[in-house]
C-alpha cells in the first residue's frame, strides 16, 4: 500500500513542478516581449485546466489500481462489509 501512496505523492509533486515551470516559462516569454500579460495569463489558465484534467485522470487510474490490488488480495470493500452487516442484522 505504501507504493501506491508514494505513486500518488509522486504524481502530485510532478504536477506542482510542472505548474511552476509553466509559470516560469510564461514569465520569461513575457519579459522578452514575446508574450503579452494577457497572453501569459491565458496560457497559464489553459495549462492549469489541462493539469486539472490530467490530475483527474491520474486519480481515476490510481483508484482503479487500488481496487484491483484489493481484489487480488481478497480484501473486503466497504460495500462487502455493509452487505455483511445487513445480513447479520436480518438474522
């Protein structure tokens, strides 16, 4: 399970570094006169939007991996436990 946690943190760290790098590059382009402030702001917003989409995809993939690992290990899910509780209540 710690590998999954490390993978998650690696993804977040990578996203943060990418965000910083994008903002840095946009600032440099603006300072060199190759991009206006409005273009820079638009560029950064598009990059943030794309990063959010990729983060969502990453989270979905990670969730599926965790589910597969739990299934392979034969671990009970919340739904399994809830179902057992219901069965016990009804006896």
